[in-house]
C-alpha cells in the first residue's frame, strides 16, 4: 500500500486531526508514521506510561524481521488465511491513534484473517494463540463476523521471555451479529506488549469485548470503538492483577456516533507488591447524532499491599441532549475492614478472609463473561495470584 493510499484511508476514517485536544474527537489518527510523532511522555496519552520501558516500540528500526507468530484453532466453517498488506479488508476498522499503533500498522508483514460467514452460528470457540515470540515483533490480526452470525474468539498470549510485541487487532462485527472477543495476557514477567484493539459494530450488532491481563513487564492495551449503525450493543469487561514491578495499562474509547446504541464498560483490578502500577483510562464521547444513547463506565481497584499504585481516569463528553443515560464511576481502595472483621469473627483466618474478599471482588465480573472455560481458568488464575502474596 502506498503512502497516498494509507493517507486516503486515514481521511476516510476521520483523517489526520490537527490542533489541540480539547475534545476526545480531536485525537490525531493516521496510517502515516510522520503524522503521529514519537512522544516524550508529557502528552496526555502517555503521561502515565513509563517511557523508558516502552520506547523500543516507537521506532521501526528496533524491530526484528518477521511477524510475531500466531496459531489458530477453528472449526471447518471458519476461514483462516494469511494476507499481505494489499488486502482491501485491512485497515478498514478505524485508524491508528498513537505512536505504538501507527508503528504496528507500518511494521507487520502479513495479517492473520479469521472470517465467520454470514448467518453462521459457531458453537465452539475460535482460539488464537500467541507464544514463543523472540525479539521485538509486530503483529496484525483481523477478525470479521458476517451478518447475523455468532462466534466467540479467544486470543491467548503466553510465555515469550524478554520479548516485545506490538500488535493491531481489528474486529468487524457485521449487522445483527453476536460476537464475544476475549484477549488474555499471561505473558512472562519480562515481556513488553502494546496492542490497539479497533472494534466496529454494525447495525443491531452485539459485541462483548473482554480483556484479562495478569502477566507481562509492561502491558498497554488501547481499545477504540466504532458504531456503524443504530441499535448496537457493546459490553466491555476488563480484569487485571498487578504484581510488584508490573505496569498494566488499559485505555478504552467508546465513541457513540449512531442513535439508539448501548454500552457498558466494567474494569476491575487488584494490585500487590512494591511498584505494582495499574492505569485505566475510560473515555466516552456521545456525538451530536447519537440520540437515545445509553452508556456507563466503571473502574474499581483493590490495593492489597503498600507500595502499589492505581491511576484511574474516567472521561465523559456529551454533545447531545437527547440521550437515555450516561455516567461513569471510579473507585480505588484497600480491603473493607468490616468485611474482614465479619469473616474473622466467624473463625476464618486473616489470610483466608482476604482471599475470600478478593475472590468475591473478581467473581462478580468473571461470572459475566459467559464462556465457561474462560471463567474456570480465570478463577484459577486469581487463586494463583493470591498464592503469590502468601509466599512473598
């Protein structure tokens, strides 16, 4: 794809915005590297991110040849293919919005495309596995679910000691489709991972987007949404458990541009250990044309030990007075002393009481996921994280 072609594609999705950032709608987006320069860390999009730990992803010359590998397990009714950059489907779900995203777009060689035909109901989850990554690699994954189709896609990231992955994921949910997309990060604790999830919902489409992050040295996931017709329903669930020295960052942008659409964002995290740092940024924009919007964003953080820090910033921007509802909330705190006292007064040890409180904190969210194998795995992962606190 030529420079002119990618610039034309960027303009077709809102173009390269110049000037200030008074509105979330003014954020620059482009497929051109020169349009989104290397940040210095003082920018709003980067002020919470430890720049020295992520800067190797900012320049294309730092990358090794070849894409980060991905394997796919899918039923025969699902098409899986490798496509080069000339494929017309690629880049059609929004455009890159920060430096890592635009570098990931320009650096990958081939995209893994997963396609579910129209009206097809896929009963078994489609599984994508990313592991055994070496060096610094880019990656591009494109998922399209046809009109009135139903599918669950589970993307697992594991292992990959001292590797770095800069990833683009495009998900296109067709009109009337029902899609569940799950991304699980269980990297080695030395892995660096940046990912831009770009999500499109057709008319009357239902998309459940789930992000679970337990592993990695630094993980930064930005999820941007595009309602492409009225009646869309978006549920975004997030779960993270941050250990000492880890930086886990999740950024969500819900862009309501169509009438009669619904969105709910719920992210929960727990932190333990010195230097554990979580960042959650929840941006929601309700545009002038988005009558009858119903939206709410929630982030809750549970700080388990001294030395851990959670930054949580919800932002709500409304350009329309004809909406059904809009709101946001954020809370960060330590254990509820009353809960602990209640449990310990009934003969439960302090450690076991703490375990039950954390388990309940996450279980409320995990049970909403609706994918049994994921639910069971996540509860086991939470127990494993709690076991670390007992042995440390």
